C-alpha cells in the first residue's frame, strides 16, 4: 500500500495536542454523543495515542473504587505522572439520566493541569464500560496522560468489557464478601489481574485475602499470570503503593512475555469488527426503511413462494449496493 | 459536519460552595434532573468556585447548579461567573438554589445568574427551567 500524504490536523485536534482542556472536554462530549463531527479529530489523534498505561478499576457498588483512585492519583502525581481518570456510572434504565458522583471523592490541588477527570454515563450499554470509554481513554492518551484510570461498577457478569480497554484490570472487593463470592466466580474473577481487598481496616480482610489467594492458585495454565492480591484501606491510608506496584508488575509481565501485543491486537480486532457491524447494521436499517417491497417480500415468504434464505439474499444484495 | 449536531443529554454540574454542611436539597434536585433524563455530575460539598469551574469545564456541562445555605452567595456566585468568563466559558449557564434574600437575588440575576430557586420552589419548575436554559438543541 502506498503511503498517503498526511492531511493537515483539524483545528480541534491541534488544540488538544497543544493542551487545550476545553477542546478535549468538548471533543469527548461529541464522541459520547456519537457526533460525526468528532471523527476527523478522533482519526487525526489516533497516531498520537498508545503511550499511556490504562488501568481498569472495577468492583461492586460502594467498595471504595473512587476513594482508591483518589489515593492512586496522589501517589502518581508525586511521581510526576500525568493522570487521566474516566469514571463510568450506570444510566437510569427509566429516564436515561444519571447521577455521576465519583468526583466527590477525587481531590486535587487547584489548577493542577496534570490531571483530567471525566465522569461518564454508560447510557444503556451493558457491561459498565460505555462505548465511548475506549475513545475517551484514547483522547486522554493523545492529550499526554501517562496513566489513565478507568472506574466502572462491576457486578461480575457483564463487566468483562473493561478488559477491552485496560491493560491491567484491578478488581476491588471488601472483607465481608458474602453473596459477592458467587458473582466473583462468575465474572470478576476472570478479569482480575490484581485483586484489591479494600476496607482492610474492617474485620475479615485477612481471611478474604487468604481466600482470594487460594483461588488464584487454581489458575490452570503454566506461565499464565497469577493475579496478585493486595490489601488496602483508604480511611486509614495503607496499601496504595502495594496496589500500584502490583499493577506495574502485571504491566512488566505483559511486556516480558509479549502478551501486551497479543492483548492489544485482540482489543483492536474487537473494536474494528464492532465498527464494521455498526455500519452494516446502520445500512441494513436504512435499506429496510427504504425497501418498498418489504411487505410484499414477506408476503411471498408467508405464502411459501420463496424461502427466508432467498429473502435474506435479496436484502443482502440491497445492503451491498452503494448507498 | 451535520447541520445540527446530535445533541446528547443535558449535562449539569451540581455543587455546593461554601461551608454549610448538608446537601439534602442539592441531592433532591440532582435526582429530579436525573429523572428528567439529564446527566448530573454531583460534585458535593464545600467546593471552591475554582474547583466548580474546573469541574464544569472538564465535564463540559451545559449548566451549573449551585446550592447554598450559608449566606456566602454574594461572595461565591459572582466569583464563579467571573471565572467562567475568564475561561471564555460563559456558554455554561448558572442557576442557584437556597436561602437567598430577594434583594440579593435581584443583584445576582443582574450579574448573570440565570435563575434562583427559593425553598418553596417545585421540582417541576426547576427541571423546566434547567431545560430551557440548556437551549433548544436539547430535547
Ligand atoms: N472503612 C472503610 N470505608 C471505606 C474505605 N474506602 C472507602 N470507604 C467508604 O466506602 C464508601 C464508598 O466509597 P467510594 O470510594 O465512593 O466507593 P465506590 O466503589 O467508588 O462507589 P460507587 O462508585 O458508588 O460504586 C464511602 O462511604 C467511603 O468512605 C476503606 O478503606 N475503609
Ligand atoms: Mg465511585
């Protein structure tokens, strides 16, 4: 393939690269709204991304994810790391609205432009990680953030999506696991690269950690990553540097055995196929909307004149035609 | 570029500047706005004007709702407006609720606070006003 000349950067992309926070914030909104106007900048910024360490922090409601992010933020800022935070909360299935409250826990010195925090509603996408999260992470990456922390509420079932965005996934639990054990087995257990037993100031933390450590011993394959278990508390701050060290150990593991590249390729495959599906879907919808003989076609299928497969062939031919 | 960009939900930052310690009223308003389909970023208690404006810009909100009981509104609200102006972000509209004497309310409105809701205001009224302030591109 011949290299095409690089087109000039769209103005918004240029502003983002220059560190314009409002340009970044507005571009994120466009991405969230799936506004096609965002595309030129999003595309132009892609080559500028790929440098950040992206860490997913997930776990059941109220386990202390945002409080942990707050301490991680301070820990990383002391090291001079620029940090982006994306905090995803569910949308109300009834109104579509949401209350995004993670910012309450996040403190920082005023005017610190080494931090960018964005709250995001999942807007009806299952799995906690909104469709727009991936792109927002990428924009923060291009903006020059060294570390991007993504908070999602994970119930255990549908939250595997965090793995499609993060290179390391931290699953946060609390000492009195109770019913959560089942859901851990079901979902969260598979996605954890690091287990964080938070609220370790409460009784039962040690036995929870022991239990999780035993579970991680069951990981089958040789040479596979064995999730690290750390104990933290945010009320009596402790364990946060252990938590970050565990993340870095996993990051080093990804580099050492080449699985970072494998993971990235898998994530990109999913993303690209998702984009293709979305476009085919949109095209199909418009074909169906314009197909005057759809009812007639259906009538013929009902009357057994043609079979459903032939009807599908006909629609597919329409989809394939250039719009 | 599409002629009229697809507008997402209205985004509102709800914050409580000043030192008074409870936020029941602000939370009730936040819930009402959510139930009306808006995305409410709840920033919580004791926010400085600087923090409020910084959050509003990062979150790219359409509106800021300030709630106050402490009586410091004449110092804090104009500061929020001034910071927005300084950041060239006066597109973000500000409304307020709390215990604010009529005379102060008139002055604040002249300064650019778009709406002020006293303790007797209905949630319907607040939601309708927020919608109107967010502009026609939002349904
Ligand atoms: N005892 C104790 N309480 C904690 C600890 N960390 C957080 N909490 C409390 O747990 C509650 C929830 O904390 P958040 O940080 O908001 O938890 P979260 O997981 O982000 O919550 P959601 O985003 O709503 O799912 C708050 O009341 C915190 O004060 C801890 O280490 N020990
Ligand atoms: Mg949280």
